[in-house]
């Protein structure tokens, strides 16, 4: 028997049967696969909501000039990491130093002037005592002369002179009392350190010291420098944006879920975030920390006018904020604006629908007015001129 005879084609009736069997087998595989998928994704899978309309967000801390000046040094540039308190920029401090020296001289002058006012008060007090003694002497002299005049021992003219002396002594006392009151007006109830003139000079010195401190600009928080626009030698005005510092260890995710996905979303639910930057091999873990107060359309610059013209219903999206683990962010930093996929586990729907009460995200910065070195210098100036 030859090879041609052994490989003879199948009868025509066998071909449809073989095709039908193959299709049945393929259909059975598809049905089984659909059943397995439905069991795992609808019955056994964890309830969750997912969106790819999610982006990394964070604080962009603006660094601005608080007083005018010329840039003399730039200590940090874009992409560089800085720590809180680290120098960023220096402005020309020549004018600020001159103003501080003038304020120091004015404070010394105010202390000396106040000290002189206290001395004048002591002088007027002595003048009052002297005037009262003179008035008492002239009154006694007048009383004696009146007695002598009654006996005819002295003339009327001499008695008149004694009366005039009493009037002059009384006027001198009134003048001394007026001068004493005037001197008390400037210093009464105060000391050299608490006198209004000295306090005004102290405030002027502090203001000059604060202006001088503004010539040295430091980072308010830890972060990465971005958007540096200032150049060396540039003259900047107060309020001019110089650069920004972005704290990459405090970023979060704004996930824009459809309104039909918000039914079971609650504060505190665990979330998983995968960034396009790193791929699915690196996942970030966090929790839902808040839901937006409205849809993006409600806060748009030009909101939709649904009451005019033809209307088509569009499913709106609401931003959901997801806080991320800081340890994971330090190991694999994210950048503001990156695209991510966010998945929220909605198994536990017992949490609140509104975020926690407001609290300070950052602690308040120390004011330059309480600089210990400035306060110590003020005390030195007062002590040296008291």
C-alpha cells in the first residue's frame, strides 16, 4: 500500500462533524471561562471602585520676596532637595544694615531723652519744695508786719511790700506746680524701658531688624526646589515670586470617581495606587481622607448652563483625596501631576461620608520679631544709655 493510499481525504460528511465538534469544544471553553471569571469577580472578589482618572497632587510652597532688594546669591536650584531653614537666596543687605544702624541710634537717643525727662521731674519737685518754703516765709513775715503796723511800728508802705512778696511767692509756687505736672505727663507711670518714646524706638529697631532678616531667604519646609525664575543680580520687588518648594513626602492623590461610584465610598477606606511612572510592580497604599465638596464642573471657571439650549446628561466626577504612606513615598518618590490608577476597597462602608474636622497641615512659622538676638541687642542699647 502506498503513502498516497493511506492518506486519503476524509469523506465529505465527516468534515462538518469535525468542525461542529471543534466549535462545541471552543464554546464550552468560553462558557467555563466566563463562569470562572464571574465567580471570582462577582462572588469572591473584594468590592472595590477603580479609576484611572487620578493624579498626584501636593503643596507648592511659593517663595517670594518680602522686601525689595537685589539678588546677590542663589543657594538652591531646580530639582535640588532642601531642608527647612536651609538658605535659598540672599538679597543685598547694605540699605537694610544702614537702616538698622539708624534705628539703633534713635533708640539710644530716646533712652537718653527719657532719662533727661526723669531728671527734669526731680528738678521740678525740688522747685516746688523751694517755692512752698518761700511762700511760708513770706506769709510769716507778713503776719509779723501786720502786728507791727497795728502798733504803729512800721509804715503802710512796708506792709504793702510784705503783701506783694506773698503774692509773688504764691505765683512762684503755682508756676513750679505747673512745671511739675508738665514733667509728670511725659514719664508718669512708666520707666525708661516702658516709656512711649522708647517703645516706639524699640518697635522701629525691630522693624529694621526684620527687614534685614528678609534679605536672607530660607526654605520654610523640607522639599524639592521647582520653578526658579529669579536670576543673579535681578532687582526684585516685595511679593515677587522667586521659586517654589514642593514637599514630595507629603503628596496625595486626587482620584476623580464617577458619581455612580460614590455610593459605598467612605472616609478611611484602604486604597491602592499604581503610578504610570513605576508601573504595576510598585504599589502605594493609603486611605481615603476626604471627598470633594462638589464636582469639577461645579467649580469650573465657566460652568455648564444646563438650563439653556439642548441638554445631554453627562455623568459627573467628584475628586476623592487619598493619603499615601510616607515611607513608601520616601522609597519611591512621586511627582506632582503624575497619572496614577487608584483602587479603593469598599468592603467596610461604615465610615463617615464627610472628612475629619479641619486641622493645621503645617505648624506656624516662627516670627522674626521674637528673634532672641534682636531682643538681647535692644536690652544692651537701653542699658548702655540709661
